[in-house]
C-alpha cells in the first residue's frame, strides 16, 4: 500500500462538512472524513454551487422520463436542466486531470444521486427511477471508475467492495501508466487470481483467455480490454461461500507442511467463518502466518491477502 502520492477520490462537498446544501447545511460523514480520509485525497465537487446556483437556494427535483429528466425548482418551477447539464459535462472533462480512482456521491440528490433518486411524473407522482444530472454525466464519462453513495457505504459488505475496487482500479491504472505490456499483464493477472475468484470464477476464466490470447490484440488495446472485464468482475458480489473456496485453495499450497493439529485448527477457523461465527480476518490471519512461515512466494504475492489497508478493518465484520 506504499505510494508516493495518495489515491484521489471525488466526493460531494457536503459529505466533507462544507455548508453547500440547498438549505445552507451539510451532511458530514464521519467514516469518509475521519477514517477513509487518512488514506485518500478528496477532490470535492458541488455541482449546484459550482454551476452558480448559490447557497442557500431553492430546492429542486427531477421531473419527466428516467433517461431525459428535467431539473425543476419546486416553488418557482424554474427549469435548470440546461445550465446544470452544461456544467456537468464541462466539469467531468476537467476531472480527467485529477486521475480519480473513485467517487462518493450524495444519495437522493437530484444532481448527485446515482440510483433511486425521486423522479416525478407529469401528474406530480414520485417514483424511484431517477439518476442525478451530474452523477449521470460522470458515469458516462468514466464508465470504469468505481462510484458509490455515502448511504450505501453504511453496509460493511458494500463498503468493503467499493474500497477494494478503488485500490484495484488504482493498480490497473498503474499498469496502464507503465505501458501495459503483455508480460506485465500476465503478472498482474497472476497476483489477482484469488481476488478475482472471490468475486467471479467466470470472469476469471474469461480474463485468463484474454491473457492467453494476448497476441491477438494490439498492444494498446490489450490492457484496456482486460481492464473493462477486470473491473466488471470486481463489481460482482464476493460471498462467504466464494471466500471459503479461495481459503481452501490457499491452504492447498502449504497443507503438506502442516502437522495434524495445525491443519485441524486452520480448517476449523475456516469452518467457523463459513458458519458466521468469526469474521474473515480470523482465518486470513492464520493463512498469512503460514504463508510467511513456509515461504510460499506465489501465495505471498496474491493481492487477495492485502487488497486494501488493514487499518480500515474491512474484513472484521461478521
């Protein structure tokens, strides 16, 4: 996890405690500011303020069809769709220079919500099919960049998956920056084997085919094609069953070195995790101990063992 510069993540400004909401308030998020903020550099954006709408301002809502909603002020019925859309497309182009590895949006916001934003039909009835104007522009411009809403990050599984994808995206970007050679891609694929298997064995096999048939692709096309499927794989939910399968694969690399008591203890901890009695970090800690003790380089180099800073304690939940 040692880096010359911290990973950059975009974020809705109100989540950092800036008083930029329509009512002049904020929505400071403790985890994002005090915990994750120690490992990333935030790039704050408030589309509504930066588009010149001011603070405080009249509340707005999305109206119309899901694919082409309009942004309308609630009291005066002003249509602000065009100025916010024009700003959004300009701002996402500016964000290219920031090399963002992820973005945390404010949930339910008509500008920043990424899903289930209130969308009103012509009769004034609300549904939950809306996407914020700025969030839509960002997602279209940066389709592979991990995004999430702060509300969903309260779920420990969603939180772990998002942060895991952020660090994985950073590693893939580093691969591209280094030239993305075929040899480098083989190494990249090798060290991500068990992380990928914890998410999707199907994607892992497909990625393996891309690597095996690398000569069929142009040098610049190869890492891009791989990266798209790589990020898609990590968006598939990792489950307890998949983790247990990976743990047994890891044990297979050194079980011949274990005596009967050691093997029984390790398998018992994996079973305890499978039954929901202990968090993933418990069997993982013993696996890493044996990997170091028996000097198993192939397993030692697996990103699965350390996909994100351990201080975030993302694998400590049951």
